[in-house]
C-alpha cells in the first residue's frame, strides 16, 4: 500500500512538472496558446497567484500595465521548471516611436546563462535562440510587415533600435532584470505598429483600451 501511495505521489509530481514546463513552451510561442493554458490550469496555479479571466482568455493580473514599479506579480510559491525557480510574472504596455511595446513573461531567480541553457530544450523553435553579441541577452525574433501581410511572420533577426515603420517585431527574449541582478526575465514582446486585430489574435486576454 505504501508503495502504491508513493507511486501515485511520484506520478502526480511528474504530471505537475510536465504541466509547468508546458507553460514555458506555451509562453515562448508568443501567441494566444499561453493564455489558453493559464485558463485551463488556473486551479493548479493558485499557489502562485490567482489567474483571472480577462477579455477572451485568462491571465495573471499585475497591478498596472503602465505604471513603473507596478507591472509585476510576485508568486506566493515559485514554479519549478527544469531546475529553475520561476518567481513572478510581468506584463507591460509602453509607448515607443511608431507604436507600442507590449511585453509579458516570467521572472526567474537564476543567472542568465543557466536560464538559457535550461530553457533551450523547452522553448518553441529553440534552435533559433541566439545570443546578442553586444548586449549578451538571448533572443528569437520574427517580423510582420503590414505591406506584405500575406507572408505572415517572417523569421528575421531584428536589429537594435525601434522597429521600422509599418512593421511589428515579435520577440522571445531571455534577459537580465535591470533593477534586480538576481532575476532573469524570459518572455515575449510585440513591438511597433501593433494593430487591434493582432492583439485579438495573439493576446486575447489583453484589455484593448488599456492606457
């Protein structure tokens, strides 16, 4: 009987670990799949923080999308993914030249090289993850050009600086957190001429009229 209980406990722990790793995979796609996963796993994620319905999906709610210092939710209990401690969630809306920067992702208590190594086999299209030679962060990017929308997202490497007019850059990035050297951020950004239709498709949880 004791072996049976232990076996069930180990199986349950393995299932939970797999589900948590799948959250990182979903996040790394930088599309609606992550927010659908949050809705499906909202009960399991209660130790971390309440996942609330918003718009057409569900998400962790940060105090403010726009106010500096209020764009994070620190978890009540860390998630453990591939040996990493995921300690919080960040969601941001920032005006930039030619559009907006909408960013979201997890905060991880570790060092940058360790996070990149641990997540490379978990994230979507991980073979395209590259290290920026100047800044040192890890990035995978696609570009959308409104003038050739039929081509969809093109797997181009983006350049530093604001996106070109009429384009949107979709970026998955693993980068240090400036105000806390013990944290690494792994997450997504939509940068540039982001349209309402694009948000409805990629961020179904997002409050379109957020200011």
